[in-house]
C-alpha cells in the first residue's frame, strides 16, 4: 500500500519535472493524505481523505455548474482507470475490497434518493423505483467487471456520506453509521494514494489547473 511518506519522497524527487498544475495538485492532495493518516477516528479520516480527493480532481466552478460535480469526478475516475497501467484500481475493486464494495452499493442509507424520500421531496414509489434502478446499474457494472463504472457508482455513495458529514447531517462518533463509515473510509485509504500515484505516473497528461492557484505573496 502506498503511504504518504513514500509518495511524498517521490514527489520531492520528481516535482521539478511536473507541470506546475500537477505539482500543486499532488502537493495539496498529499498534505491532506498525511493529515488523514494521523487521525485515529473514521469521521476525521474520511473527511480529510475526501479533501485529498478534491485536491487531486477539483475543476473550475463554471464547469461544475455546467456539468455537475459528480459528472466531473466520474470523468476523472474513468481517466484514471484508463491510465492505470499496473491495474491497481482493478485490484482494489475486484480483490482487496470486493466484499466491502458490494456492501456499500447495497446500503440504502448512502443512496441520495433515500434521503430525498425521507425529507418528502419524492414519494415512496419514486424512491423504490430509484433504488431498483440503482441496484440494476450496480449489478450490471459488477457483472461486467467494469472498474470505472463501479468506482463511479461507489463514489456517488461516498458523496452522499460526505454530504451527511460536511453539512452536519451526522453526529461525530455516532453509532448509527459506524459500519458504513468504516467501510467507506477503508476503501478511500486505498484509493486516494493510488490516485495520486497514477497522476504522478502520467505527468504528461493534462490534469487541469487548480481552482485556487498558489499565490506567492
């Protein structure tokens, strides 16, 4: 497993040869990965791992308005899978975490439409229809060994969990969501360092300018 210390040493050795945008993205992502590794609780660890993910992929806000944040990170994940010459993401999805991923995909409490139903924005019938379609999509992705699609669906579930935590919709240390948070955090602990490594391996690719560039004052 790639750790912060190993990736940071590589970053120091190679960053002068990276495009400035990639050097900054990976530097920021690594800083949050380091913080996540220092945390002993899953609430904090998950939050900092998600920030590390944001640091790696975040695109211009105008693009987000036009395409949607989920669309942007799904495109980003598909690119990573395509560039992953060592098939590390495949190994995470199909070997290391295949059981946990199936649990995450089957957990209705991190399906956004469940909360839309609970808050009265959609009917129970609509919620059940969305749940049914989500199960079909997940089963097709799993059945076809489609790593990019599986990761896309998984990250849509992680995004719901992220919203619950970041927007105050969960209690710190709550026993109500422990197992799903543990599963999601463990998965991110493997995926985030791998994402950073794939970006470093493909420094010639266009990864886009950071939303907030570094300003030397």
